[in-house]
């Protein structure tokens, strides 16, 4: 099967994560999308609620969306969640699948600074979510990587890894930081959270303490 992998802290999971994943699934005709909450994000200081709560919220989304599955492989790891290590483990566990690692444009622009980024391209395809009409500067070093590996989303691939798919998605103006800030004041952010996530946050008294941060 063709499996999309969307990782993140999901702190909390919101429509800014969910809707792009749905659009990617449709445009690339993926069989499933696996939501993969991190345990120890390598580029952030930590999360604001427990891994158990973030896994539970991601599971609620999977319960509502057909072909969405929860992947807890990183949440159960006690070391930083490096994507190359995760994909190596997933491809060993599920050699029959073809994995598509979903990321935003900001992550793609810093991709060559990721831990063993070349190894990641030997394990899966990359799916880069970009804004409609967006163009990469021809002088950007990532352009040469694209020139070698970009693949048309409308054409079938003959290999199980190493291609880059640039996918236009609808812009979602939702910030995890702003969501948490509103929740900390007792306000539900309008249009940002699915109902089941709002109910979980309320019933478990999450995000009630104001925290100043800039993470997403």
C-alpha cells in the first residue's frame, strides 16, 4: 500500500495538520495516512501535554477519518524522534508498503540539515506541502535537489523511495502556539479544532496554564 506519514508534536492536533493530510491523500491517491506523534522532538524543547494525551487526540481523529491510522512508534521511543531512524524501522516492519513522508515547505527548506537526510531519501518519498502559486528561488540550494528528484504527482512511480512530490494545498492559517494561548485563557479557538478534540481538551483540563513559546 501507499502510506502517507505525517509526524509532529500535535500539541494539540488541529485542522492545520488534518486538512493538508487529507488533500495529500487525495492528490497522491494514498491508501492510508498514518498520524505519528513525536515523543521527544529533536528541534523543540518539549511538549505542553503528555504523549498519552497527544496519542489519544490523534486516535480520536483516526476514529473519525477513514484510512487514517495512528502510528505510535515515535511516541514510545525514549530517544529523539529522528525521521531517518523512524523510517528505517517502519520499512523493516512493513517492507510491503511504499511510504510518503509529508512535510511543510519550511521543513523542506531546512531538510539538508536534518539528521541523516540522505538516508531518508533511501527509505521513502518526500511530499512537500506548498502554498498555491509558490515558487522556489532558482538560486536556492534546494532547487538542485528538486531538479534531480521531483516527480509529477499525476504519474506513477517505478521506485519505492527517493522522489519528491510538490503538492499544492489550501493554506491553513492556524498556529499551534495561538491555539494553546487561546485555550490557556479558557477560550476555544474558532474553527481550529475538531469537536472531538475540543471535548477531549475540556474533559482532561489541558492547556490551562499560559505558556510563552514560539513552537508549532
